[in-house]
């Protein structure tokens, strides 16, 4: 699998590519990137270890033509936070994209999934899922173990 495109929501700036390259070069968790990163500004491309990653600016998911970038049957990971419901996220489901994972809590009928807890509930027919929140992913596995071992009568988590 190869990353072909990153879709950015509105609010892009003239220095966006340079900022993204800088963030990739020095990650606060993983440290310095050991590979090469070049910015091709006129073409909206980051070259990472010789692999082109297209940066696509769009105001809504429905504006993006994934097939233009050679993308077929993709899983789109939406971490913009701009669209968190079925209506907004379904805009990704167009030629080139078949599934969407939201990296924030979802609204409505979209299932919130924590891997290791309820991931088995995802069916092949489910085209949009939420990976829940960082807080949920941090606490739910611990709570599950506590609940399975000792039981939980009441709780409050922030």
C-alpha cells in the first residue's frame, strides 16, 4: 500500500507545504525523520524518500477526484474534524474511495470503534466508522480489564 494523496480542508496557507514538511522532519513523539523530504510547491507535492505525496486542497470531500491520483478502492482517513456525521463523511465515498475512518467521535449512526474492544462489530457493509476519541482509546481498554476482572459500578472519566 502506498500513500498517494493527502486531502486538506479549507484554510490552506501559502506556507502549508513547508509547514507539513517541517512537521514530518521533526515529530514530537518519533523524533527526527531519517529519510529525505522535498517540497514541490508549484505542484503541491511532498517527495518523501522519492515517493510523491499529492496535497489536495478541497472545501468538501465531494470535490475530490481520487481517481485523478490513481487511487482505487481507498480507505480515506478523515482527521480534519470538519465532517463528523454521515452526510458530511459520505462525500468521500465516490469513485476511488470505498471506506472512511474518522479519527474523532462521530455523530448519528456512525459506529465509534475502539480496537481491541468492539472492533469485531464492524461489518463489511459498514463504509464509515469512527476511531473514537484519543481519550476513549486511552481509557476504554483499561476500563474493560477493570470491569472484566473486578466489575465497575460507577465511574467518571475526563
